[in-house]
């Protein structure tokens, strides 16, 4: 019998900064497999010694204990429990021969002493394996004891404080009232509080003033708009079909459905079922059928010469990937070409899930069928007008003695055509059983290389499928929200946490698998998940619980001790300070200017953007015509989104193209963002509107107006030094524009419009420059 084959794979590539060894030594001599060992094995071993048989080296699996401890005729056991000195793994990682040691020289450096010691200790303690934490159904842990029982407002806070106690940190004081109101308004509505709201809240002495503000914001229609945005990223919503030609598509009815579902607090389990399989529900309503447009956001390729079946299959793969990532936080797509190298999902199981989605009637065709009519309140009004006009015309026709005039007939034909032009919405529809497609495993993911036939199945390691039920989209949807599903409630609670606290308890919101980050507060995540299910999947209830916590209400100022011990604020000894998302940056500027349109729902709009961006070859419609009137100022959520040419100012602030599912936006900080908010036509117009508001409402003196502008934009009373700086800026700009009347007139009126009667162009231009500065303040662009 000889040792491992010379190539042992990349089993032991070093892990940078192995936090596990610190955790293992902090008052607990036991090495924990999930916390300390699995991350190392998953990151560095399972690719070659895991579930994927196609790339497995040395016929060795290290993801299964029985395989890792088993000796064969070809090799000794890789791991000998309780005996690291007899374990070939230890021999190989310590081998001085570069041709034998692991990791191989070409793969990475030797393991550090700390890493070697972690593995040695784990083997000496019996080399116990454990199921991945995320695949064990959550159980509600008891509320921990804490050093200061007066601080927690709920069990949530107790879990945070207990961890701070262990780390030697204390929570921050509560934020001041103005900061707190602005924070919760931006988080719940995506909009800053109005000046009246700020002043009323400051003067309200009631102990429940904050809780009542939370309830008002949860009931505001803007709540659904704000919380729809991250789901639209995840749903890869766009107003175009994608690929090279990227033709335009009418699917805004799905956005309307989503906003309405969030505002009426549709329980998350029903929210799930409706989107995945609303059409399969007994007696499905129009709302439930409309919800299935979630999976009609897939791209279609209408270019000449393409294979329609290739891109239909690509769309089905996308639906599989998005379903499992959105609801379960799993990278299912890694199994489309081979078995998942890190998580327990086989190649066959991927195509079993594919088979579930392979029975829908849509195809890679430009007509978007199947569709349903999508009639809004505005459309009802339009149709009433058309019907009235038709009745009038037909009455005139009946009154005519003799042949009617051709013009009257033409007019009736035009109105009847208008009557038939009702907006539609692409939806899902199941093929009848006799037309069901046969599904094959696609070898290496190639649609031209079908392998064995596979029935609809669900990954058995994630959660058992219900017995006796047909495995279709409805079964899948109910399987996702089954109480024993280990992931769905955790993923949903974690996503809400990430939106409110800057990062999820599991920072890799898109990956709860073995390659993802471990939760910073695992007991808290389980408690939130269980409570979420116990509440009847109450989405607003979950959000309410988070924003009324003591943890959420903390000030965001970081002390030197916090920065040293917790630079990323994972322990939450302070509130996070985060930059606003792209849509909120724009919406806030328009709100300050008094320009923001608050109409909810309806077709996408075309706000002003630089000319010529659509004038590229092979992209269909090439003209972006700016919407007139209030549509020019609608919330960013409603901006027409073309995948190949995203709205540029939002793309600069990290809005994704939505060609694929985007579970979270990673915030960047680049000079382009400042160039946008200083120079983009939208922000120039917002500065002009804010300047007119300052002059109109802010008093008569530069001091009064500066103070007013600061209060509007910061949501709190201004400091005297801030006022003095703006007064000086205004004076300098006024002097400049007094000497350049043409420039003054341009800055004061272009593009917003003519100068209001009685206003001085130079003075208004100076205040526009001041307003532009206000809109670019860090305190305005961030939420603290």
C-alpha cells in the first residue's frame, strides 16, 4: 500500500487570515468544524476533493467524513481520527519536498503555523464533521443574559449586546431625534422627511413619537416603492429584452404588482407562491397571474440567425438560478455544467429543477406571449373617454340619412383601434400535459449535448420534497416556504437586515453555501427567521421590529476603540453610515427642490439624460424622448431601464444593468459620482428648484436663507459656522454673476424654465450654486 498519488489536488491552499483559530482559542479549546474547519476545506479542498466526480483528484473526497477516514488499496486514510501523526493529510502539508507537499508549490504557499495547528487539533479531537449550519432548520434560541438589561428593547438587542459584552465593547448612545427621523424615513420610504415632519417630530414630547413615525412611514405608498427597488434588482427587472439588439418590452405591470404587494403587506409565503406559480393556484386571480411576470424578466434574443431553443433553455437556466439564489441564497448555477464543487447539489438535481420550469408556454420569441391585459386606473379612465367618444360618433352615424362621410368612418375606426390598444403583461402559463417537454441532463451545460433523461426533482440535501405531490412550480413554491426549509426564512430576514444595517448578518447575502461568509450573529439570525415564520411571514412586522430596536437607534459615530476592534462594524456597537442608493440620491434631490412627482405606478418614464446614448448600432429603438410634465420628475424606480444602456447617472451610483440577478449592490466611491451630482442635468435642475424654494420660503436675508437650505437638506437645525460658510459662498457667487449676466440667466433658468417674476437672475444663480453645494454634502448623500 502506498500513500496518495503524487498529485493530491489543491486540497490545502492557505487561507488568509484564518479567523477560526482565534475563535477556537477564545475560551473554548474545541475546534468547531463549521466555524473553523469547513471554511478552510471548502475554500481550498472541495474543488478537487468534493462532490464533483468529474474533477475529483486521487479518488479522494474530503467533504464526507466516511470517505476522508477510509483507507483503500491505493492509499492510506487521509484523516485518522484522534491521531494527526498517522494522518496522511498532516504528513503532506508538512512535507519538505516541494513535489509532494500540499498545497503544491504552484497552487499556493505553505499553511501557516496557526492553520496547521487548527487542523492538527481538530484531528486530535476526533475529526468530527457537522452538517453545514445553513442546511439545519432554524430553531429559536433562548434570549441571552446581558451586562445591561435596561438597554435591549427586544430579544434582538440582547443578542447584539451579548456579543458586544464578549468582545469588550459597549453600544453607542441613541442618535439624536433629527438623525433618527431622517434615517428611518430614508430606510422605509427612500425619501427624506419633509421640513414639516422634522419640526413636528422635534416638538413631539410623547414617548411613542418615534414608533408613530414608523407606522406612518410603513403606511406610506412610498414604502412599497422603496422596498420594491432591491427586489427589482433581484428579479432582474428591465424594460428591454436584453442581448445585442435589446428590444423594448412592456412589463411595467409587474413593478406595479410588486409595489402593491409590499404596500398591502402580502405575507412572504404567499408573495413567494404567487410569483413562482400564481397561475397554477386553484381559481388564480388576475393579481396572482400577474405576479408570475417575475420569471418573465428573463432575457430573449430576437437577433436574426440565432437558435430560439438555445436561448429558451438559457432563460430556463436563469429561472432556476434566480429562484434558488433569491429565496435560498444558493449558487445553484454552479451545478449547470457539473455537480456543485462546494454545496450538496448534483448535476442531475440541477436539471431536475430545470425540468420544473421546462413546462411553460413561453419561448424565445419577440411576441412575449403568453400575456394578460394590464389595466390600471389611468387606463380605465382612458377607456371611458374612448367609449364616450365612440358612443358619440356612432350616434352621429345613426343619425345620418344616406351614406356616412368617409371621415366619420375613419374616426370611428381610429377610436376602436385605440380601444383595443390595452397594455399587456407577459406571464407564466403551464403547457398542457400532452405537450410537456422531456428534460435531459445537459452535459457540460451544452444544449446540443443532452445526456440522460431526468424527471422534475428537488435537491434532496436542502430539504425533502413533499411525498405524493407532483413536482411542478406550485410544489416548488410551497417547498420553498415550508417551515422545515432551512434557508428561506433566514435569507429573507438577512436581506431585510442588510438593507437596514448596511450588511447582512451573513454578509454574502447571495451565498449561504459553504463558500459564503459565516453569520456574525448566528443565534440572532435563527431567532429572526423563526419569529418571521411565527408571525405569518409578516414582512412589515419584520421591518418594524428591526427599525424600532435599540440597535437600529444607535448613533453612528465611531470611537477609536470601535475602529480598532471592529473596523467593519460587524458587531454593531454603532449604527452604520452608508451612502444612499442611486435612486434615493436622485429622488432626494428632486424632493428638496419641490419637483418630485409622487404618482405611484404606471408605465416607465424617460427623465432627462445626455443626448445620443441610444444611438448605437443594432439596438432597435434609438431615440430617448424626455417625458413631459411631472413624468420628468417621477421617482427613479420608474425610470425606463434598458439593459444595454442603463440610465447613466444611476449606473454611476452602482445600479446594476439587470441582465442577471443582483442580490445586493456593493457601494463604490468614485470621482464619477461627484461629477454626476455636480453636473448632470437632473441635479442642475434640482439645484435650480431648491434655489427657488430657498428664495421663496427661506426668509429675506442671506443668513436666513442659508439656515433654511441647510435645515431642508440635512433634516436638522443648522450650526452657525455652516450658515456662515454658505453666506460667504453666496456672496462670492453673487459677485461673479453680477459681472456675467448671461451666465447668471443660464444658470438660473436652464433647464428648469423662465425666471419667476420679481427675482434677480444674478441672485438666483448664486443661490443655485449654493444649492448645488448642498446637494453634494456628504451628510446629504449618506444615511447616518
